[in-house]
C-alpha cells in the first residue's frame, strides 16, 4: 500500500475534495505519511506582498488556505507535514514528488487559477504526465 502520499493543495474546492480522498486512502493505513504541498508562484508572491503589510501577514494568509485541509487530516489522525514551495506550480510539484520518492500524488482537477489552466494546460495534467508515481486527480 501507499506509505508516502503527496497532496498538492491551493485551498480551492477541488483541493479540499482531494484532501477528503487522501483521508479515505490514508485512514486504512497507520504507516502512511502525507506531505501537503502548497506552491507559491512568482506572480502570486508579488500580489501577496502588495496586499499585506508585512511578511507575518503574508505567511498567515498562505497558511489559512490550508487550514481546512489540515483540519481534515488532524481529525482523521493522519501524520502529515506542510511543505510551502516557491516556483511554477506544475514543475515544482513534479520535482518535489520525484525527489521525495512519493508513492502517490493526489491533486484536484482544477485550482484557483482558471486562466492559466486554459492557456497553459492544467497543473494536474502536467503532474500526471511527468511524475514517476501514480497520480489521483480528484474532480
């Protein structure tokens, strides 16, 4: 069974559903560990800084997006770590999954940035094509 699951999350509704699926999968295995991966791209980072007064507020705002996901895993007594990474979401998630030797990637089918999905192709599609482990895309 899966021992190391990566959950890519941006706080969107699809990411929350992906978290619920991770809880389903992980609750059957006491040895599983989940890495919640949140990627901050350059454009989002600039926007965050412009809308907040200081780095503490920026950090708090980013962590708030993962609050519901974190609550779901805590409530199910699933071991997890939160990884906040910087870069373009698709390639950053792919690199993390491959480098960390993840057994399963779980990702929502759509994120918060619909324009980017239409122009560049979805992050979930890129991840599914390029990671070395199975990928579960949740609608």
